[in-house]
C-alpha cells in the first residue's frame, strides 16, 4: 500500500529534529489525501492535519524505548 513512503531517519537515532517530524507528517498527509499541495479551500484542513500528525509523531517518538547502539 505505501511502498513509496521512505524512512526519514534511522530507527536507532534518538535526536529527531522538528524538521524530521514535520517532513514525516507532511509526507503522510500528502500520501493519504492524494494531494501534493491542497487547493485554497482545503489548505486549512491540510495544514491542521499536518500539525496533528506531527503532534502524534512527537508523542510516539517520546514514548519509544530505544536500544543503545555501541559506536566502537
């Protein structure tokens, strides 16, 4: 279903930037809505969805327990 969604970060990296979160949220909303950019009448709903997905993403990342990776 979502074969074209790419990983935006390595799973073991704990320092995710706000840009990473926003990019992932925007990618998801574009994928699910079918729009790369919304029309003027849909811009508010599109932007709100991006913010809500970004908030859910921050919650998820804050709750994940990451395995410590040795960097020898």
